[in-house]
C-alpha cells in the first residue's frame, strides 16, 4: 500500500497552487487537494539509504503546511490503515540533487491517534498568523535558508520566456545539489511576489568550500592574543566585552578538503561554516548556473536574470531581527549582537567588533571598517596637534604686531587704500579690516609652518602603519595566501553579449568570448573624450564662480558704502569676506549638483568601454569618478590658494578677465583666510549633506516600500519578506563609501596648512560615519553577499598619490598664500627696530600709487584731498625713475619662498623615505606568527596523513592475515577430509 501521491506531484504543489489564481473576475477559493491510499509496488531501502535517513516532512505534513482545512476529514473518510512513512535522500547517478521519497512498508499497521494530532499541530504551526516572523529556516524548521530569490509573474509578452528561464534555472540549481522551497505569492504580504528559498546541504558546502579554498580550523592556536597596552586601564571604557570582540577562539587553519573532513574541528555540520561562507558559496553557484541557450550562446549567471527582471532580487538572509536576540539558544543572532555593540550611536566611543563584522558580512566589508576605524584613530593625533595650533593662534591674537598696526587708528587708520573695483568703489582705510586681520592670525601664524611639516610626516606614518595593520589583518583573517575572488574575475554579461568571437584562455584551456583591441579603441576614444569634456565643464563651472565673485564684488562694495545701516556690519563683514562667503556657498551647491550628474556619466562611459571583468569595470569606474570629484571638490581651493591675487597687476594697469572684470585681489592680511573659508564651507557642508542623505535615503525608501506592500509593521510578515523590502546594498556600495573617505582625506591633507581644524572636523564626522554605516547595514539594507579582500585595492594607490601631492601643496600654501615668508624676510633683512622687529611691516608691505596716474575710466568719481593710495605689492614709488616696477625686496621675498618650498619638500620627503625604510611592511611578530602557523599546519596535516596511512596499512595487513588464516584452515580441512 502506498500513497497515491508521487514525488513529482509533491514537487509541483507550489507550482500548481500558483496557477489557479489566473482570472481576476473569479472569487478567491482555496484549492482542495484530494488523495487516496491505494496499493502500490513497495520499495526496498538499501542499507546505505537507511543510514542517510533524515527527518523530513511527510506528504500529509506537506498538505498541512499549505493549510488545507479538509486534511483530517479526508484521512478519516478513507478509513484505511497506512504504513509508517520513512524519509530518505536518494542520490541520482546524473544529478547531485536530493529528492524526497516516501517509502511504505509491506505490512499494514494502524496509524496511531498521535499521527492525526501531528497533522493538526503541523497545520497550526505553519498557518500564516502563527508562523514566527523570525524564522530563517525552511518550513520543516531544520534546514537553514542561505539565500532568497524573489520574482513577480510578468503578464507582458516575454512572460513565458521568463517563466521558462526560471524553471530551467531552478532545475539546474537542484542539479548542483541546492535545495529549494518556493513560497507562493498568496503567502506574501503584497500578494504578488514569489520567494524561492535556497538551502545548501552539507555535501554542497564541503564541495565548494574546497573549490573556493576556504580556510577552516584544524586545531586551537597556541599563539596568545595580543595583550592590552600599558594604558589598558585608561582605555577600559572604549573596550568591548571579550565575548563580543573575540566571538570565537583562535585556530590554526587550512584550506578545506572534503577528503580530509576528519582533520577539521567539525562539531556540528549546521554551524561549522559561518553564514558568510555559506552565502558566498551559494552566490558562487548562482553566478555560474546556466538557464538557457539563446542565439547559440549559453546563458549563465543570476546577474543576467536580474538584469532582465526575470528575478527581482537575490540576497542572503539576515540572521534575525536586529532589536531582539534569537529565540532558540542554539542559534546566535549575530545581527542583534552587531546592532547592540556596533550600530548604536550611544556607542560612538567604543571600538568596533571587527571579527564579528568579518564573520557576518565577509572580509571585503570588514576591511573597509578596519580602514575607517584606523583612519579615525590616526586623525585623533592630527586633530589634537591642529587644535593646539589653533589655540596658540587664539592666545597670541592680541599680541600680533601686524593686526595691531592694522587696527591702530594712527597707523592703519591713516593708510588710504586704493579702490577695490573700477568706478563705483571708493578709497578705504586699512583699519576697516581690523577684525578680518585678527581672524587671519588664527590660521596664519608661526605654528602654520610647524603644522604643515607635521602633517607631511603624519601622512607618511599613516600609510606605513596602515601597511602593518593590513599585514596583521591578513594573518588574523586567514588572508595570507589570498587569491583574487573568482567573482571579480568573472566575465561580465555585457561583455559576453557584445563579443562575437572566442579565444582560447591559456590558463583554463577553454574557449572564452574575446573582443580584439582594435574593436575597443573607438569606445576608448569616446570614453576619453567624454572624460576630458567633463573635466573641462567642471573647470568652466569654477570659472563661472570666479566671474560671479568678480561681478558681485563691486555690488557688495557700493551697497555697503551707500547703506548707513551697514556701517556697523562692515567692521567684521567686509566686501571681500561677503563675496568669499557667498561664492563658497554657491560653489558648494554647484559641486553637489554636478556630483549627481557626473556619477551617472561615469557609469555610462565605463559601460561604453565594455570592461571584460567586474574587477576591470570597478577599476575603470573608480578612476573616472575620482578624477571628476577631484576636480569638482578641489578646483576652487586650488584657485584661491595658488591663483587668486597673484597676477592682478597694479593700480592703473590691472589685469582683466575677458577684458570685463578686474582680477580679484587678496586682503591686505593675505588670502589664507579666504582659503580657510572656502575649505571650511565645502568640507563641512559635504559631510553634513552626505551623513543626512545616507541616513534618510534608505529610511524613506524602506518606509515607502512597506507602505506600498500595505503594511506598516515588521511584525506582520516573514523574515525573507522583511529583507526583501530593505534597500539593496549593491555591488558599488563600498565604492562610494571609500570615495567619500578618500575625498575627505584630500581635504585633510592637501590644504591642511590653511585650516588646522580640518582633522578635528574629519574626526567628528568619521565617528558619526562609522555608526551611520553600521546602522544602515544592520537595519536598512539587505545583507550583502560576503566577499573576500586582503586590502583596500586601488584606493591605496590613490592615497599614496595624494600624500605626495599634499607635500607640495602645503609647501606652496605656506610660501605663496600665507604671509609668513614675507614677514620672515622683513624680520631678518629689512627691520630696523631691534626691540620689535616686526614693527613697520604693514607699511613696508604696501606700495604707494599716485592718484593722478589713474586712467579716467577707473578712478572714483569723487575728488579727494589726498594724492596717493596704498596697495599690496612690492613696487617702486611714483617718484622712482622706474616707478611701479618690482623692487629688490620683491625678488628677495620670491627667492625666500622658492627656497622654503625646496627645503620643506626635501625635509618631508627625506623623513618620508627614512620612515618607510625604518618601518617594515610586515611587523616582526606577525612574520613569526605566520611562520609558526605554517609550520604547525604542515605538521598537523603530515601527522593526519601518516596516521591515515598506518590505519590503511594495518587494515590491509589484517585482511592479509585473515585471508591467509582462512586459506590455511581450508587447506587443513581438505587434508583432514582426505
């Protein structure tokens, strides 16, 4: 006797239940499945099948899961006695997949009443209202969900093609050994989405763990963990509990081999592989699973199905809810642990649980947070030094000789300055910039040189110590023998679609799509032209900001002169400062707008290049977006630092832009304060905008998706639906995080001589950034697919390039933008006052111009009772035979500036190369640990193989002895019978 329900029909229950709801005009009616028990040929269980028997649901329980209300009634109406149902996995010769079989014994036995109660319990347990929303298992409650696919039945013309692709894809997934369970759309919250839950059984995990070279523990490590520093008592509040910081003991590891499973510390097959390794294995299979052959080409990979909307999404499942722990003691909700100890803003002062991040999200995301945390720690040192320099400028502001002379009514009040614009601007007195000169001293003082030198050494130490941190990380995370991820080296579907030729791969010896270089040159040309045009457009936007500053300066100047109510404001808001502030704010807005468009343009032109692999695509996109953002963010700062006020001419012979607008001049106190203003506005505004956008964007999108799904509470729907309604992290999610950090690194290093507080603002931002990123990952984003990485990749080369450039830019800022070098030249070469060497410096730095030499179209309209005005430059006076020509002091100052640049660059570069030579890339203790682990691993494997060989030899020897004994016995028996 057997159930009249075969395995093929049981595997199609879900498919059948998804097809009955086709006519919208029909009233909903639950499908009724009738069955009967009929005699059928019995099947025999082999000894091997019996040993591999596992606990699976029966056909009755399958119906109970579907919630059929007539189940018990049908069983009782039959009145027949069934046999006990056994559950086995049968392996097909051609397939690696496992199918459920229902085996019935020959002799009838009464079905106990407990069996009917089991049906009832099962049915109630899997009813929608009773099912746990935290479940991360199949409906049997045993098999863990490793991956989820979702799709919606399409009613368009390609609906049949998509459905056929899905059927073939899922069939091929089963052939690889994966187990699938489909949730009908009627069980989803929106009533439209199907969910395909995927589980990787043990045999699949061990097979692909060996293919991917995943390292697993073989023995507890005898190498002690690093002890706390002598400051451990002071750093106690920032430390995490040991169980969170080190969730697992240290092990000696080796690449997994399914033929050496006894070598590894396998206590529980269900938890041996971490969840990150499990979803990495499943994604590896998904990315290589074929789903059809079209136009003579084999279609492979989940990425193609996602691009064609055959599937809506593919994502690993989170461990559970982030706000409460797991209900079962055997399952640890790592998501909850991460949220409690990492993603909460109240823990901003705590260290990060890096090992837990790595175990949950994989090495690629883990190393990003290691880098961000390390960068933040190093910023603490730079921030303290920068704050000390700022405090020094604040304390010495009242004793600054230059600003005191400018503010003195008898000195600065008697100096008549030439008009700042033609026609409408009037003459003005130097002491009107008193407050402005005091602010300039905050950032333009003796400590500026020290801080510029310090930051040149700091950036070298930052990069060298990061090499050591990275090497230590490679050891701790088993990345010493790292090989590039196969996902990154996999051919992109777009590349395969464009290729019409194939070429033999010399490594794999397989035919692969190939595109000759001559076919790609036109695309490279178009891409390069677009990049050049885009950068030229960025520069033109900067020029337009300059034109704005030139055009509105006269307006600000005339408006402030004419309005009596603004006379008090002029003491701290000069026309120069008002123009600088408004121009910086406008520039910041333009930067944020252009960023949005250039990210889209960069992605478009990168696709036009048709990169072969994902790695090539990411490298090409990184270069383009970084170039765009480098020009976009830094061009205005470069203009103020190195061009503004340098080629303005002199009164009567000014230089003009487009023959319309007079070139901008620096304030008598110098251009450094304007560079500080520009840098402060752009840097802080960018950080505020980015943090607010990153926090609000996923929150708003998730709220809208939940609203469209007609639910406002996560308590109403299942774990996989909750994750489906979250935002996808995306393949370029980390790319934009790295880009944001590197752009900030440029603000901190390239122009830090003008703004010593830049490291402090970056430190505050990064402390918040770590918690914002952690909060997003644990609460607002789907779980990313785990991937391996041993470094930050191409970003490390970009950081090295920016470090070299920063040495030159800070040297030029101190020399040409700051007022330090002219003061030093006056101090040592031109001062005649021994008690106050800088006394008279302001008068010495301003040249004299005869008002009568003004052209008629540039002189102010009103006549004045003075004959000369002053301007900032080193030129001969009007009564000199070579009037208005640069005097000797100008050349002395210029020579001192060039000498300072050369000396500073050589000193910093000498320290840089000396420190790089003194600090090893791999610390000595890490080298010793690596050697120790390799030695122990080889020894353990050798002992294992030796013992295995001895066992085999003993077994063979015992068999030989037994055979010889039996043969001797037979010979003795034959002799005795004779």
